[in-house]
């Protein structure tokens, strides 16, 4: 006998993906969280733009082992276009992009830490 089942609430429990590059949703989110959603193998990427600039992120994405020899992150099978897209997206992930933030610029004028 058929049974009526309520449809799931589409807004509940689903990851936001419309504002992220496709490659981020295909690769990065498997290991990294953003906005509380995603994997936990790698560090969360919330406010990664406060820690690293786009050039650092590009170097990291192209070859993590060249930046940090004991990296747990594998070298990803991504194109240079995807490196550019991801680095721009990640560099803009700042505290001002966090939910509830007022959008103000960082007090340090946007200086980024260059860590190995």
C-alpha cells in the first residue's frame, strides 16, 4: 500500500554551493569545511584569506609539497584556470565574509601572513 511521506525541507541541512567554484564543491569540500559544512581531514577554510594571500594560495594549490614538504594535502589534478579561480575565491574568505560580519576591512589594511 502506498504511503505518504513528507518531503524533506530543502533549506534544512543542505550545503550552500551556489556561491562557490564548482571545483571547490567537487574536491576541496571533501577534506575541508567552510561555513561549518564539509570534511575535517584538512583545516577549515573559513577566514583563510585573513591568513594567506592569493599568491600563497596559488603556490599551495599548484604543489603543496613545494610549500610544505610534510603536507598532508595531495597535489590536486586541477588546471591553471582552476588554480586561479580557487585562489581568488579562497583569498576572499575572510572574517568579514563570515555570517553576521559587517563587511568591514581588516584593521591591518589587508596584510597577510606568509607561513610555510
